[in-house]
C-alpha cells in the first residue's frame, strides 16, 4: 500500500468485528487505493492514545460502525468520538455513520450536534445476506469517492483553533467559490459535495446543493443499452448560470407542512410525495415562496435536471453504463436507485402494489412502492434519488434535439405537456438512466410522479 493512499479510520465496537471486517474487505478490494486503519494495528507497548490521535489526524474519511455496543463504549464516547468531531469542526473531516443493529438515530445526540441528519447515515440493520453485502459494497464505493476527493491533511497546516466556518470563509476568499448564505437559508455551509443551504418550514428542513454553471453532453449515444430514439442526437449544452437544487425529491413531510394535506398513496413522511401533477407542483411552489422571503423556488428545466443527474459524467448512470439483463434487472442500479428490480425488496409499508408478476426482477418481491428518500448513494454532487423512486416533473416541455450546441435551452412552447425525468420505483431498467425522458399532461397525477425543487435564475416565463 502506497503511503500516498487515502486513509480510512474505522471506529467500531469489537463486538461488531465481523461487520468491520466485511466492510474492510470491500474497501480493500477497490484497486488497492485505500488504507484502512483500525486499532488492531497498534502493537504491544505502543502509546494507545497517541496512536489513535495520529490515525485520526491523518485520516481522509472516518467511518463509524454504530451499534448499541458502540454507543455503550466509554472509550469510543470519551476518546475517539470527541477527537473525530473536533477534526470535523476544525478541518471538515468527512464522517460516514453506518447504522448497525440495536441503535436509533435519536439516541446519537453528538451527531445531531454536529449538524448531521438521518439522511447522512447508511443503514444496515435491516439488511441480510446478499442485500447486506451489496449495501456494504455501495458504502465502500462512496467512502472511496469521499476519501479520494479530500487530500491527506498535514498536521499543523491549519491555524490552531480555527472553526470550520472560518476555514471555509478563508478558502472562499482565496478561490471565490463560496457564496454568502442566501437570505432564505436557515443553515448553510460546505461539505464534501460542495456548497449547500437549507430552508425550513414547520420544522421540516430541505437541503439545497449549489450546482455551478458549466457544459455537458446531453442525450445518449446510439450504443447505450436501453436507449430510446428521442434521446438523440447527443449535443453539447452550456448552462451559463448556477442554481440551487434540492438534494432529495420533495418529501411528504414538506408537502404537508406547506399544503396541510397529503395526496400520496404510499403514506410515509420521508417518502417522496406522489400523485402530484405539474399544476399541483406550481400551486405548492407558489404557496411555499409566499412563506419564505426571497426563496423564489421553481422546477428545474430538463437540461438542468440532466446536467445535475450526470454530475460531470457521460454514461447512463454516474457510476457507469448499464448492463440490462432483464426487463427489471440491471445490477448496477441496485446501489443507486429504487426501480422495478428492487423497490419491493424488504418492503416496509402495509400497503404496496402487487409486483408478483413483474418480469425479470433483479431481486424477488411481491409488493412494491416508493421508498424513503436518500437511502441509496448520492451522485458526485450530493443529490439523492436522481434515478428511481419517483419520476420528477421538469419546468419545461420536451424539445427536439439536434446536433447543434445549445445554450440555456428551454423546451417547447406546448404548455400542456411537460417533461419528466429519472424513472421511478415501478420503472423498467431501461427507464432509469440519465438520458431517459418522457412527458405528461400538466394535469396528470399518478403514483409514480413527484418532483424536486430548484432555486435560481428564471429562464423564461412559464
């Protein structure tokens, strides 16, 4: 292992040794690019506290394997966790909580104190067998991405006692990248994905990620597995202005806080709202904007949506192209999206749609429906569920593609039909790709339709 390899510090209870070893195995097979540290590397006679301090000081990412035994450990609570949180506060250390058995998020007060939320955790406690292994592999992949994104710290390189916000401001002054907190934000900051800001309604918080302006290749090549004809020709698109985009689809909790009712079939606060038309979304947005001065929310354009979904990549998903083995079976999708191949796996509501006869499923299931947001891994820009869970309304109608480059493109002026993107929990595998597109009438409601909020410059009157 090269001394240049990113280091992952694993904090765990020794009663959870087996889970730690499984995660370490997945981390280690990622082309030898990660050094995984745990306290077994300390030898007899070593200074235990100095060894822990050094390991934490030089780690790129910390993984917490949280169980009841983890929470009950005095050493973890008094020695490891305070050091990790101090480094997070002072230097922005990325901490990845993984929830194992016998614990509840509400019990972990020190995570809440550090402005971490349930969606920051990767739950494993309900998973068994292959599902657990696939989840561990997805976690390992995400940890690698985070570790390689953050340079190895040099002890003593930062001013002593500097807070996270002070460091971010100093970085912003040098690079010009950090914006002043928006007037509508209840909280804001910068994490491993970039800048974020949150607004709050009736105690329900929605995080927005800053999407910087840029260019990308829109559409899919003719060789892409699962491609439909309206996805081409591929062409260069430039977006000249940045915008904020919600890091999850709009949840039922947020909808109900604004509208006072919930139209969804799959009732659960942290699931995406469903059965909402484009017109319903406009009414929701208008009412929400009236509640918070300067918020000025809207739906993303179709071009903004695909740009954000791709997050700098060019393949069918941000982790690569799909190998579609069956109508509801593209193995790469399991870690990224809830779709027809896995949306009923260990389904947790009393009501679900009968999925027993869905053909070619990646995982067997009998009932299916939408799932809680942010349970699959985020894309490189910190956006969850861009693929799968619910199809998402866009603000514009679909436009016909040409090979010509386009700048800030808007869809057609056919105002009764609007684009939807991303695929949903009942979509076939070929519909769960960055380039997939469809359209519905503005009044159409169904159990797979939801939306994601955007905030930024208007690109034309709707």
